[in-house]
C-alpha cells in the first residue's frame, strides 16, 4: 500500500482466484487510503501462451515474502518482466533470488524490507533504470544458464554418467556439482 501511495497511477495486479482474499485485500486497501480499484485481480489463463503474453502488460513484478515466486518468477523473466524479490533464510524465500542469480540479475535481490521497498520504488519511478534492467534481461534470457536447455541437458547427462560410473565401480555416494 505504501508503494501504491508513492507511485502515482500504479496498480497492483494479483492472482484473482480467491474471492475472499480479494475482498479482504480491497478492504485493507481502502482502510489504508488506497482506492481498492487499484487492485487488479486476474483469473488464471487456461493457455500458457496467454498467461505469458499478459506479462507484457506489467512493468515490474513485485515478489511476495516470505513465500517467494517459483514458476511464476521464471514465467515473468521469460516474458522479460523484471522481478524484485526479497531473499530470506528458508527455501521458500530463496527461490526467486536463486532464479535471478541464474540469469545474472542479482541487483533485483534485496535482503531487508526497507531494501526491498526502496528497490521497488526506485524501479517503479525511474523508467530509465527499469528500461536498463529490462534490456539486460532480454539479453541474459538468451545467454545465461537459466533458460539454456542445451547446457542443462549436457550437465545433467554428465551427472547421470558420473553417478552410474560410481555405482559400477562401487564408489561411495557423493554430491555432484553441475
């Protein structure tokens, strides 16, 4: 709500499959002096292509905390939608940060509530900086490991081969880095 108050003309676009949750959020927005019409609730899309296409309507993905985006983060990045996340200590709060690291966008990872809010505000109010990030994302989408399925396939096949060779040679089980 603080960000909506600070960013004129902004809206918060949320998953809209929970009627009770939507009503509660609208009520809370109104109580905090934010017009509840600035909360947009989007229904699930049956086709993945439609789901990914509508990401192009957004400027910035503001991740949740402490349960961060997982597949939704990858979807946003694939659609070239920058995502701001806050990384915590649990697995659930580290996924989006890990994904952003894999696409070399660690500048979108924050570690405190203040850092998170400041970063989101900076990008929401600085179109030049947001454009710079979006351009980097477009380049990195095709050059970094996150979406490089050929590299992933090569690495996982190498890991399987190593595991099988260790099995055949009765060697102890060890972690394998790929």
